[in-house]
């Protein structure tokens, strides 16, 4: 009976989120689309976004098909079910990204129209409702997909035990992760290619506004917001959510098999995630700003309401079902960790700071000295932002583990119970991802709306209002990235434990996998793992640099060949810049992804399983710090620039020194762009991918290692 309840709550909550998402989509569609010029500009953005996503998905389709065949061939009798799960996970992740593209490209002109006709609050309402379409949709697809897939294999494979069922469903998570890595890396390269090129030639060389229609890269820049910040981030959060649920499910199913409790702990993560999704649905409807209220606190209030509602629901439901409330405490601790990390990101990236500690305003002062001062201060604050976040993650890990080993229902004093509680904390952290992603998707929508307003010449006040919304959007994106980074760090520990548990059947009877850093091969594995995040980041950022150079040359060529572009008497060739961004992003995203998967397999094959465990540990520790640094410093540089560009700027726009200070802020923002939108947020997906690669391909790695050992 409890199994039916757990599955039902997860699946019903998933379908409810999808239905509410579709209802909200219809409501967004009913809003005014604005002037003909707004529709024209928006249509160019829409066409460019669809063009890129279609090309990217064709490549992903080929990659998915090839890898599915390999999986089916090398995994014996479970190969076909795992391969099917992998394909379904890939498709689900693609759908999550595509839904984001559809709603974001249709909402930008509607948000612009609302800002032009009604001001700040109406524009906020349109943008947030549009963002909630994607937020609730990805939460719903994850829950419904995992629940239905579990039922499918339970029906089709008679006699299969829960642990094996979830190992088959691992393919679903691996599919979601590989697609997310492609989407986030490819979309990040695209968006920052256009952004850097538009800023360098437009703002710095020609001193024209950010979204000026005379800039040939303006439309490509707007397209990039959608393919990177919407489609890429949607796939990223979807992947993190699925991985967290799956890791907890595998560990819970192992406890079921060992202790035979009345409650199927393997399905508990679906129940908890379902409660979080229900809380998100309610929270989304409660985000209604008061007249002239700043949008930032409104978004934060929605997050806090959702958090409290989730905590109440979790305690109440688990108490009714007579489940150890220790697990409710672990889930709430996980979500609290996410809130703390989100709050930390908010403090380090918003324009207010916290009391006397005001990182972004102080960075504005640094910009008045030199670009070097601004970059150094932003980098330093990015490093500092990792301190409270990492400490909170450590508290969550130790706290939830301690709760788990003290829970009698999990086998009092067992390590398995402690690790399971940690995995439940990861599920709790991402349980309200519907609300988190709603706030995140809102950001690029208002950014695009600002561009539509400027290119449609819809009025200065509407631009000012959208700048206020966009500043809150930058902070919301930083908070979302903090949630995703924290979730990947905690989820990877669960996946790491699943990896160790999966290795036991391959070892001689009575032995365990030892991870001792005093052993040279294990330490070597840790060193190799610690190199993966910085190498991957370098590949992506260099890709942005190479691709932006091609676009810069194209923009300069157009300005030189057609003086009428800058005079406003002729239109630039937007399509050429879109084509450069698309082809370059697709070309640059492949190496890093392939290297990450291949190096993971080769490390285990050559150095052994213990070294592979060290490899995973090294990657997580370095990747966590790098992801927090890049995401928060990038958001801070961006908002420092927005303060300087705003009417409330401490440097009057007609002051002699304004142009130099503004150029400094643009340079800082250009450094931060690939940090916060390309490399930083891709790292958490990278960590999940390599952890799933190690777990899913473990039998292959073990066989290769045995073969290598036989050669020497």
C-alpha cells in the first residue's frame, strides 16, 4: 500500500505541475504582444533560437543513438532496458529545454509591451508567469518520467528487485545529464560569443547602447539568452533533480533489501520531491508584488513561502504515514542549505549587500579607479562567496549523516542509513526546483524584453523598468546556480556511495573498496579528478574567445562596408552573426564533453576502482569551489555594470569620467559573462555526468582494469 502511495504522490504531483504549466502558458499567450516592431524583433530572436536548438538537438540525437547502441551491447541482459531509459532521459531533457525556448521567445515581446504600457509590476507579472511555465514543467516531467519508468520496468521485467529497477533507471539520469552538459555548454558558448562581441564593438568601440538595433550582434545576443540561460539552465536543473532523486532511490532500495522495513525507502525520494513540487505550485501563485515594490524581495518572498510550505507538508505527511521524522529533518536541512547558499549568492550579487557588507557597491567604487581594480575585487568576492556556501554544505553533509545513523528505522548506527539521509538532504535541496527555476527563467525573459523595447524605440522609462527587473534577474540566476551547485555537490556524494556499493559485487568476497589517499594510485586519481573542472572550464572559455573573435571581425566588417548601419539608414545583417554563433558553439562544445567521459573511464581502467573513487572526490572538491567562484563573481560584475548604467549611478552620466568608468564596468562584465553563464554553471552538470559515467560503466571499467593488469 505504501508503495502505491509513494508512487502516486510523485506522479500526481508531476502531472499537476505539467497541467498548471500548460494553463499558465495559455494565460501568457493571452497578453498583449505589443507593436508591430516589437513582434518583428521578437520574431528574429525566435527564429534564431529555434535554428540553434534544432541544429544542437540533431547532433545530440546522433550522439544519443550511438551511445544507446553501445549501452545496449555492453550491458548484457539489462542493456536494452538501460539503453531505452537512457534515450527517454535524453528526450525528456531535450523537451525541458525546448519548452523553455518556446515560452521565453513568446514572452519577451509580451513583457516588453507590459513594461511600455503599464510599467514595472505588469512587466514583472508577465515575465514571472512565463518563467513559471518552464519551472513547473521541468519539475513535472522529472517526477512523472521517473515514476512511470519505474512502473514500466516493474511490469515488463517480472521478478526484478527494486535495486535493479533503479539501476536500470540510472540510464534515464545519464541521458538527462549528457544532454544537460551539451545544452549548458553549447548554449553558454553561444550566448557569451554574442554578448562579448556586442559589448566590445558596440559599447566600447562605438559607444552605442547594449541592445541598439544598429549592432549586428544584438539579435544573436538576445538569442543567446534563450539558448543558454533558458534551455541550458532548464536542462541543468532537470538533470540535477533527476540525479538527486535517483541516487537517493538506489540507496533507499538497498536499505529495503537489507532490513526489509514496512516502508519502501527506495520510493521515498519521489514522495518528498512530489511534496516539494506541490509547494512550488502554491508558491508560484503567491508571487504578487505590491505597487512599486522592488522585484528582488518579491522573488525571495516566493522562495521563502515555498520553503516553509514544503517543510510543513513533509513533516505532516511523513508523520501521517508513520515514517521516521529524522528523514523529514534531513530533507528540511537540505532545503535550508539551498536557502542559505541562495541567500549568500544574493548578498554577493545584489546591489544592496547585507548591512555594512556591500560587495557590488564596493565594486562600483573599484570601477572608478581602474578595470584591474574592478576585476580583482570581483574575483576576490567570488572566492569569498564560496566560504559560507561550502561551510553550509559541510554542515548539511555531517548533520544529515548524523541524523541518518541515529534513525532506528534505517538500521541504527549504520553507515548506509547515514548516507541515505544525506541523499534525502539532496532531494530536499532540489525539491522546490519548480519555484527556483521559475525565478531563474524570469531573468532572461526580462533581459530580452529590454532589448525588444530598445530596438522598438518604446520609451526610456520602459528600459529603466526592465533594467530593474533584469538586475533582480541576475541575482535570481546567481541564486539558482547556487542551488544547482549545492545540489550537485550533495548528490554526487550519494552517487559516489552508489558507485562504491555497485563495486562490491565485482570485488572478491568479503572485501570492500578502499579509498586511501596514502596509496599513490588513489592520490594520482584525486589529482587527475581535480584537473577535470578547470580543464573543462578552460576549453569552454577558450571556445567563447575564439568564437567571439569571429563575430567581432564580422561586426567590424559590416560597419566598415556599410556606414549607413551606424547612421540608422540601413539594417545590419543579423543572420550572419546568428550563423557564426551557432556554428561555433556546436563546434566548441564537443571536445570538453567527450574528454570528461573518456578520462573518467580511462582513469578507472588504468589505475583501478580505488583510484577512480579518488578521481571523483578530487573533481567534486575543486569543481564546487570553481563553480561558486565563477557564478557569483560573474553576477556581481554584471550588476556593478548595471548600477553604473542606471539613472541612480554614483557617477553622473554627463560627468567627464563617466565613459572611462563605464568602459571599466563593461570590461568586468565581459570577464564575468563566460564565468557565470558558460563555465561556472556547466561544472555542476559535469560533476553529475562523470559520477554517473563511473557508476553506469562500472562493469566495463572493471573489465578493462583487469585486462590492463594482465598486460603488466
